[in-house]
C-alpha cells in the first residue's frame, strides 16, 4: 500500500511594515494633528469666550437688580482708616462697584464678610479685618481666556493669592476717575461715564445717549506682574505727565470735547517711554504690571478703567502722576482681551457686545460717554 508522500510544510512569516511605510504613516498622523489642532484650539477659545460673555451677563443682571433696589448704579466711595478714624480713604482702600454687586451674584457670604465701613487696602488701615473676604477668588470676575494673576498680596503679615479681576467699571471716555466736589472741581471735569469715585449717584435716567449705546463694564487682560517684561497693552507706563492742556480739574480730560491732537501726542509719548520702562534699578516705578490684581478696591487699574481706544491697541496703558504708589492717578487703563479680533463689553442696558479692535477712536468715545448726544450705529463697531 503506497502512502501519501510527505510534503514539506511552508512556514509563512508575520507580515510587517517596512521602515518607509512606518514613516509615511507617522507623517500622515502628524499632518492630521497639524490640521486638527487649530480647530481644537478655536473650539476651546469659543467656549472660553462664551463663558466670558456669560460672566458679563451675570454682572449686568446684578447691576440692574442693584439699580432696582437702589434707583442708581453702585457708586465708589471712600472708607474709614481704622488706624486714624478721622481719615476717609478716598481711593486707597475704597470699596469697588464690584464688591457692592456681590449679593446680587450669589456671593452673599463674601459680601457679609466685608466691613464696608473700613478701608480694604493697607494692613494698618483695615485690610487685615477684611482679609477673609478680599482674599477670595470669584470666578464671575475672571475671564477664562486670561491668565490668573501671579504671586501673592504681601501687604499683610499673612500673604494671600491675588484674586484677579478682568472686568472694570467704566468711567467713560475720560482720563479722570474722581469727582471732587469738596475741592470745587467743576462738574464738566467729572468723568463722563457711568462710574466715578465720590461722584453723584448715576442711574438709567442719566444715560442721555441711551443705555444700549453706553458701556458700563469692559474687559481687560490681567497684568503679567513682571516689571522687567514689556506687555502691551496691559502694562501701565508711568509717564508722569498728561496730555497738553490738562491738569487737575480740567474738562480736557474728557473726550470729546478733549483735544484730539494733544491726546494722540500723549499716546505716542507713552509708546516711546514704554521701550525703556523695563530697565533701570527699579523698573516697578516705570512699568506697573499689576492690572486687574483684585476685585475689591475701587481704583483705576484694579476695578475701574476707561474707554478711550478700541480693545487691544498698539499703545500701552499710561498714568500721569509723579509718585510711584498705587493707581489713584489720572491715566489710561483701557480695554484688552485674549479674544481674537476684539473684546467684550457690557452695555448699560445689560446686553453684551463684542467690540472689534478696528473700531475708531471717535466711536469708542461715543460709546464711553453717557450724555454727549452722539448717535452710534451698530455697524461702526
């Protein structure tokens, strides 16, 4: 009987990629990632911008609920110095409009922890008594597109993280912040926006240009807190001088009828001074990089700003005073954001609008002032 012949088995090796095929696959994956990454980043920024708009809408609702209860928007007034009860701190340690809105933003516990009768800045003046409240970081005052402030507040023996604030109460199209009736400042020199320090109560009735055409709150980038690095536009350059034809109590701090040429020349001087502001033995004196440090103090650069240029201008912020202390000083503390193409603003009627970086200076002045009679069309910004 003849058996079947034994056939040799054929062993097959496992198929695999050649080096060239592997490199091609890696290249394709890299190209896909490069194509998808901008789309992912764009989607994330859109979500952050949406949250920023929502924050401003919350502030707008709180603003109008406050107005309903008080028949006016929250003012900014001084507070008593506990180490010297006869002294009322008009700016240094004053309470902000943001702090007065807290109970209307579901932040009643923080509001109740504030002692509004005493100053909130400078340890000896009352900051220690208010530390529980002012050390709190409030998400509704923080734009997710802007980095959180660096470092701690070291005024107290117990330093705390800087809470941050990305939304300022607008003094309007004005370099001024203070209404000083005690020293006979003329009414024409008061800031022309919805907020000021020690000014009269302002309500809807006072917005003659229409609440939908007047900015109440604006957005800015938090400073980088590094005086050795120039960051435009959020850094505040200490120029120590203002535009020509201005000074304490001057109506020319308001725009219009401020002098356009003098203001433009001043902007150019600020830009020129910025180039050397980070050098020297004490650059903190010339490059003041702590914009938006916190929400509690009613002062320029902390919780108050102005509407003089469109968001994200090529000019830095700038102050006008000769001393090197805080920002209780006339100057420009303006709009900026990390949103491409512009920034968000809250109008007096509670609506939120996106202002383009290409908006003209004159249009910004019209949107900032509350009663100059300008007519602004929506397609101009």
